[in-house]
């Protein structure tokens, strides 16, 4: 799992828009 989208790693750690704004995008 590489940083293909740039926010893939953040999305994995944070589940939800409220937790991480990056995951929302």
C-alpha cells in the first residue's frame, strides 16, 4: 500500500470526515 492518492494512509488511520479532513476528500 503506497501513497498513490496521497490521502490513502490518512483514510486508513482515520475513519470519518470529522476525524480527518483529508479522509473526507
